[in-house]
């Protein structure tokens, strides 16, 4: 299983059932790995140094670029990698943390617990196996993963807070300008049935990737994916209440399948699309 988000500079690959002894050459990209399938013992050899870890399922390993090693794993061979280019990390360091990107160093870690990163990784794995999965959600997860790596697993850790502080209104300080937000929402509404890319939204604002993601959250209190899903559910609700079109047809018209629409609808309205239509008919 693999998935790519080229615009975000990331690639996801899962490995299962391969040889537990791996000779890893010097890496060209940074690698974030999650250990799956159950507990295992992982041994890493780097030069004269040997590191042994008893690793629990869901633990993460961070392998900075340009670090060769030999690995030996005793236990279930099941893990997934997200590869991240150095350029993506350095751009985020400059734009989000206002730090010199040339000084950035990811921390070399093997089998550490990080519930937040684990949750993001598991969401990413689930997304790439989902039929008709769009790109926006996956790209948004990568943005948050990069931010977490910089602020919790690099030499820049503790130099920044969350992507945006809590807000209670649109147009908050640090958010998008009014015209930028309007353009983004208009594009979302116009392309509800399409696979909207994060790059498409960024292009109408003239901002960088990380700046846009942070500013959008500051303006709306939502990620771009969550906001787009809200618009899709809103449009579906209007069609459900005013036509007799099938739920499957309505879902396709707003860029979802019937299962995705039902899940999103229940989350936002507390009932299924069919029950919502029945209520509106009373």
C-alpha cells in the first residue's frame, strides 16, 4: 500500500512480511515510521554503535536524512513510512517558527511513544485505503505532521505553540484577509464535486502552504478539509430537503460517496440523510 501527495513533498509506504534484516543506505529524505502489527524488538547498528529497543505497537521512529544504518527486527514485520523532503521541513521552520532553516535538525528516535503523531499516522493510513479518497484531507494531515515534528521532535522543539490559538470569530488576527477567505470559499463551493487540492486553495491566496493552512484555521476555526466537508453537507442537506434525488446521486454531486456522506451527515446533524429528509417532509 502506498500513497503520494507530491505537492506536499511527502510519500506514504507500508511494508509487511519482508525480511526483518535491512541494510539502510544513507537516506535522501527524512523518514517518519510507525510500528504496526504488535510488539517487537528492534536493533539498529550505526558504525560501532548498537541500539536495542523493545517497541510497542503504534510507537514511532524518526530517521533523519543522510543517516545509514543496519536494522534487525524480531517480531511482526509491519510498519509504514512517511518520507518528507528536507525542503518541506525547512520551509515550515522558516514560515511557522521564524527559525533559520539551515539549523534545523530532526531528532533521531527509535520506538518512542507519541500518541498525537500515532493518531495522525493512523488517520493517514486509513485515508489511503478509503475508496474515492480526496487529496485535501491527506495533505492537511501532512501539514500537521510536519508541524508536530518541528515543535516536538527537532532541535526547534518548544519554540512554537499550536498552528493557531483558539478563536471565536472569522477574520481573527493572523488569519486570511477578507478577500482571500472569500476566494477560497467561492472555489470550494464551485468545486464541491471535485477532488479539491490544497494547492488549488493556496493558489487563489498567494500564500505559502504552511502560512495558508495556519491562516485558514485562524480565520475559520476549521481545517480546510473540515470546512469543505461542512459545505458539502450543507449543500447535500438543501438538495435532500427540496428534491427526491437518491442519496447516492446527491453524495456524488458534492464529491462524496454515500457512506462518506452518511458519516459526515450524522456527525453534523445527528441523523442519517434519509432520516433528515423524512424530518423535513413532516
